[in-house]
C-alpha cells in the first residue's frame, strides 16, 4: 500500500525505489492500452471509438478484466456554420478509456488486495482540443464539493467529465455507476482504486479520483498515477483532495511544457489565491535532457507517453537522473 501512496511515497521517489518503478510502469501500460485501442483514423467509420472488444483491450495485460468502456462528451455548442465541416471535426462524444478489475488470484496475492484500474488516454479529437483551451477556472458543482464553494478546476476538464448528451451519459455518471457496482460486488474484500492517465487523461484521472472519494463515503484508498498532466485546479481544490485522502503521484518531465499549463501558480505569504492554479500531490520529476535514446527533443517527444515510460524506466535519482549517467560514472571511476 506504500506504493499506492498511503505514506505519500516518503523515501521512495529520490532515489526511485525499483519496486515502485515497476508499479508506475505497470500502470503506464494500462494507459498505453487506451491509446492503442482508440481509432485515430478520421476517415474511418469507427473514428473516435474503441476498435477492440472489451475482451481484447488488455490482451497483453493478463490478470485484469475490462468491466466498462468510458466515453467523454464535450460540452461546447458549436455555431451552425460548422455543419459544413467534415463530420469528424464536431464529434461530441468519444471513447476515452475503461474500467478494469484484477481477477487473477496470484496478482491479488502479490498486491495484497483486488485492484480496480481506471485508465484514460490523452487528447485526440478536435472537440477535446477546444475543451483544453478553456483554461479559466470554474467552481466545482455542489455534488463534487459539498464542503466548500471555493474549489475550482479548469473549465474544459470539468466539462468533459460532467457533460452528457442525448444517448450519451456523462463520464461522471458512468464512473459512479461502475464504481458503485464494483463496491457492491467486492465490498467484502480489500480493494484499491487506481486512476491513471496521460495528458488530458491525467487531468480527468484527478477529477475522477476526487469524485469517487466525495461520492462514496467508504471508498477504499484511491490513488492517481498521472503522466504529463496539466494543472487541474486551485489551492482549495488541492486541500479538498488532501482532506478526502486522495493520493496523487504526478510523473513530470521538466522539459514538457504541458505540465506547466494552464494558467499560473501564485502564492503570497503562504496563502493560495482562489483564481490561481496550484500544484497537487507528490511529484516525480524527470528530465529528457541528456537522454541518449531521444534524438528529437521537441515538445511532442517530451510530452509523449513513451518518453515518460522510458524516463521512468531509466531514472535513478535527482543527483543522477539516468542509468546511462550512472553507468558512465561507474566506468569513469
């Protein structure tokens, strides 16, 4: 449970504990599956859907069964003239990820619990990009912040999480329904819920974890493992996460500009400003500088999930960022 953040990963991040490294990489593979199963082809009739049946989403990830597909719906209403654009431009609802439950006895024994995983991909559709640009802070709805009216999050992320349309329930509604069913089915067992995602998916993972802890009074430990995530909310939102016991581990590439967006962080005399963003959780800071395996260090490469997983796999400590550096030092000595 220490790898799930029950002690806030104290003593495990710098240097990076090898067992924690393996767990981070393991959750990264769930996010990779969300990317792999998404249809990116705008000319395809199945664009923005999952190309795999649930039984084969995790074909390379034994021990887990996908219980539910997840869709996010954009809340932006486009002007009428956009009807003349290709249909794929204005697709409102798209497959964003899935919920999976560990059903392998050996894996449950190894973990000491039955793990529930919610995995999200990053931005893929035009409408999702538009939501990303809605960088102003918006108040959380009452059902997500019953104790305060000051918790605010990025408008677009909140829209993608809470918006629905005719025939398309909101991502929030589906997550709540599925977690409720899982808690009923496995309530007598020791459980954990791990929400993981990359980029936009990292932001949605944070909102999802918070919503689960607010909605279910007896929720098990809920942990976020995020890769290359943007900022999500203000200082009040951060305090709500901490109050509810939501554990957040942010894996950040210092050369990735997406992790420095949106907005800005402002503190004066230790007081957060309601209208400014705040960093949340614990951070595992990596750097792609000096990585011998990256020939291109542009924004896209620095933000790519594969880059993140490669850096995690090779990170040693803040004093010796990469294993290649350690090997060179050992050779020099």
